[in-house]
C-alpha cells in the first residue's frame, strides 16, 4: 500500500509548544482515528474534526494532500 | 412598539450609521434588543462593553464571584481598587459611566439548568462566555428550548473559536461537543488579555449581526484562529440530526458521535 502525506493542525489544548502545522505520513486511505494513533495524542469522543475545511466524523478517510484539523472542546471565557 | 432613535442617538451613532449597508433600522433593532451575557470575564466583559457602546438597549450580565488581582490582565471593565467587589457590580458601574443609556441588569450567579431558562426567556440573543463546559451546555440547552439565538466563543492560550447558533436551523453547541475535556481547568487556563479581548470584540460583531440582520453571521461555520501565528481558518460545521438537545424527538435515541 502506498503512503499519503497530510497536514495536521492541532488546536487548543492539543497544540504543542512552539508548534503550528505538522506534516504526517500515513498509509493511503487511513481513517482519522487511525491517523490519530500516530500522533501520540489522547483520543476523545468529543473532538471535532475537519478535512479541508469540512466537518467530518472520526471514520472519515484521509487522502494525500488533505489538511486535517483536530479541535477539542475549550471553554476559556 | 419599537423605541425610535432620538436626536442624541443620531449624533452618538452617526459614524456607525455610515457603515456600508448599515441603516437606522438596524440601529433601532439594536436599541430595542436585550443581550444576555453569560460571563463578564476577558471575553464576555469585552462583548458587553462593545454592545453597550454600539447602542444595545439592555444587557443582562450573569457571572458569579468577586474580582481578584489575577483577573486584571484581561478585565477592561474593572479597576484594581475594586478587588473583592462583585464582578457584575464592577461591570455595571463601568458600562454606565461609558454608556449611561443602556439598561444593565446583573445576576451574581452561576448558570445551572434550574435558573438559565429564566435568564434566556426575555433575551433577544445570548453570548456564551463562561469558563466551563457545564454552564455553556446549560445556556445552549435553554437557548434551543426557548428559540433564542446564541453566539458561542471560547479560547485557550493563543487559540480561540466562535460560531453563531440559530436554534433548529444551524448546529448547536451539543451537535459539535457532547462531552467536556476532563483535563479542562476552569481557573487554570492560560490567557492573554489581548486575545480574550479580540474574541470578545468578534462576538460583539456577531451579536450585532444576528440582532440586526446586518452582514452574514457565522451560521453553520466556525471561525478558528491562533494569534501566536496569526493563522485564521473557517470550517463548515454540520447539525447532528440525532442531537439530544436540538435534534427532532423522533431521532434523538442512539445519538451519534
């Protein structure tokens, strides 16, 4: 199976210090859930996901060149 | 019957009445509207101030607790000689010094399921800016139940997001976030006043748009930004037809993630 390269934007409490976007190499046709396992972040049922600006579910499939945003709930007011 | 603009209003607001597409009718709607501000911290306090100076008729400020020294890096409605004073009292006093014509009702309370409907019922819009998940959920549920539009905005560190909710039409808070992040610390999140103020200003703009019909609110869209990198993104967001708060009763069982 060939690889795909995606851009990952982690938001809020998931963002690591001094880090903006990151590039991630995955196997082609991986789901978001599978990609998260490569990122060393804790999975959570309440994360919001978007691929290329569209809201998707955790079982959405990623393709080469996609931009994935992972958005946890935050409550600062 | 709607209160009309008087001579003083026409002078006070003449510069915003020349905004492209913004008319006296928009300003009259603002003058005759009530905004519920849930939280007068760095975000909600800024929203309240900018709604007041824009000419909103009435503000209802809900926030429990007294001002502390550690609030002062982001509080634009409160001064250091007021430490120990109830925050809603401080906010009301400052708003009245700046915009004496605005009616300001204050409630030194937390928002819980039992009291939130009472705050929402006679409001034209709600602004969600409490620093915890349960109060945001309570406000969202009450707004959906009583058909009151809501502007949702939250921040952490140098990140923030916001979107607007038209009950029954666009995604509600629970459509997007069902559960709190268990790591969230209500009194421990990092905050720079310039960021919470930026978000508060944006939420004021959203509230003005929703109330008056001017411009295009963030309906079914979420704006996310990071001010460390000046990175701004907008994503489309979807309703959950099985949402237990805003979904149709027939579909609520077996809510999807």
